[in-house]
C-alpha cells in the first residue's frame, strides 16, 4: 500500500512539474495532476522494479519496518512515468482537441 501511495504522489509531482515546464503540454493544474497520477500509478508499477524497488518493499516489510530505498524507487518511477504521460497527453490534447 505504501508503494502505491509513493507512486501516486510521485506521479502527481511529475505531472505538475512537467505541465508547467513544457508549456505546449500544459493542461491546467487539475489536468496536469490527473494525467500525472494516472501515469505515476501505471508507470510506477512498471519502472519501480527496474529502478530497484522490486516486490513492493517486501524485504523491509518482512523485518517489520519500511524499506525507504524501495519507496524512493517507487516515488521516482511514478514521477518519471507521470511526467511522460502528462507531456504526451498534453501535446496530443492541445494539438488535436483544444487548438484546431
């Protein structure tokens, strides 16, 4: 559960920052956050194991604690994926739907 929250928060941060950094992909505050959150949860699950957060922090939970390194990997994976999804969605929406 902690990993999912870390992915969600990472996606929110990644989507918000990328929306303001890439003006052509800006969907407004709420749009950036929604796209980032969707990308963070989906992509964080894919990128987390690659970045070193394998198994939803299983090692730390077995010992009764929280594995900070695993959660940091989930956060970074969610942030990167949230930024990518927000930029792609923002460019597509702004190009074809909003600005014809």
